[in-house]
């Protein structure tokens, strides 16, 4: 069999102006550009530049100041920025994304002029009253970027539900920008082919409408009819201009999150991180937790606190896992889950009209019992697992955590406070450890520090159910294999693959996710599994990867169940396709200027 030729988009450092070398610019280049005497005389290597940048980062007085510094650096020296991020990923990831990005979004209109030079274009701002000009907007964007840098991946938000902070309007642009930085850092997507977009469709937040420095349009949000008509125009224009672009929907309000995914998932290559990504990463942690909890999968009783798009998305993927992996009938699997919202346990006879996305999990076996708060729900359900996506700070208080430990005295309680940012988290890792006698199986949505058990040298590392474990490799796999759509079984394969990346040491220490320092390695493994699954399902369109997978099948290639496996040949090829920042001037400019 003749294998198709490899696509020519081998990752290289992005097109750079000579000035992007900064203090590493050679003397002959300075002379050629008539810069002699206009810059300091020293010619440094990149290591010296990296050290200076890190020194400046450490000297900033707050995380928001660090965010502003890093944004300016990214917009002036892309390679230096990503070298810094990759060298200090555990330290910098919480600055360029959660939790600091939440504060950056809240203050985005106030800090915007200081995030990049005036000439830098850092994404698309599409006002509601300009959607009919989408083709012109896209052409303006084309003219602003280096020739040949057609975007391959976009993250789009309308700012209506940013993290747990609510409607931030146009200020939500910080989310697409941050997510795409993680695509690059974690999975090696080419940063010059990433496009952040905010749909500036107004805001219902009076704080921003009254803020004299707010940079978005000053009007209330449109009704559903106008919203969907406007997004249709934007997405049609985007996909016509950039065929095959991978679209990630991000932080839309719950009805629109489900609505957009339902409308577009079979029409174009798209993905909703709040619904599918959160579900996938939490499923991976749940798979790991079940192995350690001491209770069989079929005996788990899972209580969700919070019933938005993320919570329901997570629960549906857990149901699918129990059906597929443990052969539990759907009705029985669904009955293992309870949801509590602001009015208590969600039941079919509660007396209120349930939102469409809540109906599937509404209990019908409660009789006349109605639980009005979390304390009552805990006593009624007696859960083995407590999962928070409520955005209610400290919802899992000492009483709740202590009771979870008592209920699960013969096993280890599973507690996942997943709300972002930290100011919305249901509990901290330290609290979960203290109030469960250090027995908790823990994963959070935001980063928490390690915890040393008092009187011992035993330091535990909290699991972070961070979506950056899954959406970057999904994006990388989508870019390479070019599937026609992202299916639920592909997402399931991603969860399985992520759970399989844990090292023996991490498993021995009871950790639920791989260490963040290994994320480039784990992203390659997860992307390889995604590509295998796309080829297995017949949705992959890139012939090179189809031929390569068929010539190098995974060990389980004949299985009908997506299991997250991959072959070494695919893994090696994925790794070779990942972009990395230049480590020397010669990489940036192989020929003398």
C-alpha cells in the first residue's frame, strides 16, 4: 500500500521580524538594518533573555501585573514568551489562565491598552451591529497577519458566562486568548494559526454598561432569535473564509451553549469545552478515583451541586462511561446521579418548570420527598461522590465534608469542587484533607497548593480537573486528522487515554491526574488516541493519518469500545507535529540577513 504524503504544515517557529530577536540580534544584522548605535552593544543568547524575562516576571507585585507583563511579552516576542511558559508551566499557567484570567477579564477594558502595542492584532471583536460586515472584518484580519498564516483553530465566546463570574460582555475576550495560549503550550499548536474571537453582543451586567471605560457596545443582550441569527452569520462567514477551521465554543450561557453545540456539531468541526471538555476531564479523574475508592462502579452514588451546562455535560459523560465500560443499563446508570440546584434536589414533581437540560436527570423516584438544601440532600442521597459546579464559594463547608467522610467510613470519599476561579470554589484541598482525615480523593477546577499532613513529611498533591488536559490534544488531533465532526466516542476515548497516562508513581500516591509538568507528553498521548478513534470511526479525512493508523493499528484495533489506546508510530508522528518555540537565533533565521 502506498502511504499518502505527509501534510506540509510541519511546525516551525512563526514568521518573525528581525527585531523579535531583541538583544540576541547579531552585529551583522544590526548593521544591515541600520540599527548600529541604536540598541545596547551586547549580543546575548536566548538563555540570557529568558533569565531576564523571568526575573521581571518574579518582580511584579501581583498576579494581574504578571498577566499584563506576559501579554505584552507575547505580543512582542512570541518565542521568548512560549519559552518562558514552557520552562515554568506550573507557575505561569494559573496566570495566563485560571484563576488570574478571571480578574483580567473583569478588568479587561481597563487594562486592554497595556496588553499589546497599538499595532498588534490579538483577535476579532465582532459587535452585534456589524455581523453583516463579517466578510469585511475577516478580510481586515487577513491583512493584519503574516502571509500564509491562515487560522486553523479558533476559540469563540460572547462573554455571557465567564468562568463562575457571570456576564462580562466584551471583557470575556481574555478567555479565548488564554485558552489558545494553552493550546500552544500544552499541545504544540502553531500560535500564528490560532484566532481568539469575542462576539460583542452586549451585556446584561449593569456594572459594565455604566462603566465609562467599558470598551464593548452599550446595550442589553439580544433575544434568542436575534442571537442565533447573528451567530449564524458569523460562523458561516468564518467557515467560508477558513474551511476546516476547528471551532471551540467557550463560556456561553447554558441554553446557548447547548443550542450552539446542537446546531453546529454535525455541520462543521466544533467542540464545546464547557460541556464536552469538562465532562471529559472529570470522567478521566472519576475513572482514576473509582479504582482507588474501594466501592465498585455500580455502587457509586453521585451528587452534583450545580446544574448548569458543565454539570450536566459531566454527568452525561459519566453515564456513558458506566454504560460502555461497566455494562450498566442506561436507566440504572442514570439513577446513580442526583442534581441539586438553588432550589434543592431536582425532581420531576418539584413544582417548577425545569430548563430543558435539567429534565434528563430529574428524579422520579423521590415520592413526596423534596430536599431544599445541600444538608438535606446529603442525608437523603448519602453520596459516595460529591461534585461541585455551583460557583458557590465554600459550599462544601466543614459540616458537609465531615459528613461525607462519615457516610463513606468504609471507603474513600470522592470530592470534586470544580468551580472556577478560586473565589468560587466549593472548598480548598486543605479543607478537604483536614475534614476527611486525609482520606479524600480530590480534584478541583482551579489550582490549589500541596498539603503536608501535620506531624509528618507526607506531602499530597491535589488533583486538578483542568480542561487543559483535554482540549489542547483534542485540538491537535482535530488539526492533524481533520475529522468531519467531534463525536461522543472520540471524547470518551480522550478520557480513557488521559486516565491511562498516570505514571506508576502518581498512581501509588493516589493522584487522579498526571503532573502538569508532563502535559506536553500526555497531550501527545491523548492526541494519538484521538486520531486512532477518528480513523476507526471513519470520520478522519486526512489520508496521511488514515494510512498511518491503518499501517500501525493500536493493540485493541478490533474492539468496538473506545479505549484510548494508540500505537507508538502514531505517538511519534504526533510529537514531531507539535510546534515549539525557537531555542536559538539560527532557528529563527537560518540564513543571514
